[in-house]
């Protein structure tokens, strides 16, 4: 108990200091929120700054303007007006994204039109001086480049983790490409773009052309980061500031805060704090919930649903939710849970007794879930929403969240029952999560065109499985109520999937 108390004190101190550090990055800045027609925007600017160029900042697929805040803060501290937006269907934008997501004449045209509208607005800002630049990540890099190629007022473009097939030898003007060192394919794309104008000997870290006449190009690499980490890298931020300073002749140098380490410290310390505070949960009773299956019995229960679920859903229509691939995921969770229950029922040979025992265990777990889980989710989701990306659902996403919950709750309750209890197989809990992810992989292979975007969500689901798997372990060890963790996990996954993936109307 002494150790846990000491750990709790240290973890709480790290949480508090990380929040203080992240909030201190905003000191001296004015942060305002508004709308351009239906598009929600946020404007960061230094309180004492003179009128300056406006940088329109756009996020990538399934992102939000909050995810791009590191760039907004760095640019604002260096004298720029940073205007970030939520794309159609993303973040807190109330309208869905229409058009085919895989066609250039589909959703892409709607996003380019949105950027054009916001850029026109940026040129009229009183805090701006009429000059404008664009900065975008991943999907948005292609969108801003398409607009910059037809908008002569855009004097510079910063493309982070870019893939943009429309780039030519002289368009767009003053292009900086930033990639993470752990993005090999996108680094190759950056070199390809450089060679269009600089020749076959073009190399990273070298500026070609002249910023005065708009022909400048450069490919920069942020060390040690991948597709998301590149957004927090000090190299990414400094390269962007330096590039725009060169284009606009700015000499108003300010700090370039590296927020990534503090975000990681905040989340890590909070998870450690949860471990320490789990000692406050009611102690384990003599009756421990769960089937307690050894590997001999658990293995078929883990494998059969993983194979059967994608095969069952393959021929079925799944487009009943206005969120990209969320409808399929809801059904995958639901059918996977049903298949797991059927396997458990066959093993127990008493389906009615199994259902009764699981319902009783779930009922006993509700107080623990409320005590441990909901408070944990509230704080963790506040951290994500406030420092990483939009994570609070707008009104139109609440029904989607409930639909997702209908699928996730059955899966997580049956999975907890199968992998917990006296005599449960060691390593069974992570093994069933690996099988679930492999099952999603099979689904993608069977229907790549419709389910391609599931690939993007796998790293997020893996991180959630790890974090909430730890919570499950701590709750189970202390209370003997694994179904409490099942209820918490079900809500966590339903929430995350419902609020992050884009709203679509398929038009």
C-alpha cells in the first residue's frame, strides 16, 4: 500500500505538471472559435502581434483541428495568424462529407471547395495582412495543394506526410514537404516531387529554387516519428515556421513548443495513476466471475468467431450508419460476440444457465464499473479531447454511439467471461484481441473496396486494447469482477469509433 501511495503521488504530480506545461504553451496567445458558413474554425494569434499572414491549417482523414494545434500554437507564437478548421464530416463539423471517398471527382472536390471558402475568409481577417499560406497533413496535403494550384493568392504551401498526384514542376508555389523518418513511402513521394523541378540529384534537407519568385521547394524529415508523431515533432514545427518566414520575410521569432512529449507524459502518468488508485476498489470476494477456461477449451472459442464473423458478414449489406465503416464495425463486434457466446454455450452444454450466470455477473459488476470505469473514462476522454483530437460527440453522433454500444457490449462481456476466472489460460486475454484484429484483416481482404478504411483504425484499436486491457487486469485482480471491465471497454470503444470516424452521406 505504501508503494501504491508513493506511485499515486508521483503520477498525480506528473499529470498536473504536464497539464501546466501544455497550458503554458498557450500563454500570450488569443484563441477564438467561430464559423465560416457551416465550418467550425479556431484562430490562434499572439495578443501583441501586428497584422500578419494567415496560415490556414487543415487536418488529415479522421482528424480534427485540435489534432493540428501544435502547428497553430507554434505559428501564432512566431507572429502568424493560424486558422484551423474541421473538414466536412470531421471533428465538430455538423454536416456529413458527401461523394465517393476514393474518387478525385467525389469527396475530394467538396473538400477543395471547403478549403477555398475558408481561404477566402482568411484573406479578409482584420488580424491578417491579406497574405495567406496553406498547411495540411496527410489527406489534407492533397486538398490544399489542389487549391493552391488554382489560387494565385496562396504564396506558400506546407504539406505534411504528403501524397499529391497533381503536383507539377512549377505548381504549387513555394512548396515545403515534411515527412516523418518512419514514413518510408511518403519520403519517396517527397523525393519524387523534388525531382520534378530539381532533377534526379535532388535530396532531402536542401532548398531548391527561389522563394522570391515562388519556385522554392524543399523536403524535410522529422527524425524518429511516424504518421501521427510528425505532427508533434519540433523539427516539423521549426521547418514550417522557417519556411514561411522565408516566404513572407517575417522576423518575429518566438518559441516552437514541442507538445508531444508532454502529451505522452500526461497519458502515461494517468494510466499509472489508475493502477495506483485501483487499490481503492472493493477487495475480491470468494466468488470470482468468469469461465476460467484453460487453453484447450479457450482456443476454439478464440479461433472460431475470428474465422466465422467476416465470412458471415461478407455477403451482407452493412451501410446503415452515417459514419464511415462504423456500421460494419458495429456488426463485426455484435456477430463476434454472438459467436463467442455460442461457443461458450456449446462448451457449457447449459445455455440457459450460462446466460443467467453472465447476466448476474454483469449486474454485480455495475457498481464497480461505475466506480472505476466511468470516472476513468471521463478523465481520459477529457485529456484526449483537450490535448489530442476532438473526442466529445456532437448531437448527431449520439445515436451512432448507441448503435456502436449495442455491438461492443456483447463482444466485450463474452470475451471477459471467456478469458477470466479461476484457472483461466495465461495470455488468453491478449490472444483473443489479436484474433479479433486478425478477423478484421480477413474482412478487409474479402472486401477491400468497402472496408479499406478499416486499415487506418487498427493502430487505434490496438492502443485501446492495450490500455483498457491493463484496466481490465487491474479491476479483475482487485475485485474478481471482470465484467465491469467489459462494460467499460464496450463504452470506450463505442465512444471512440462513433466520434472519430467521418460522417458521410455517400452522395
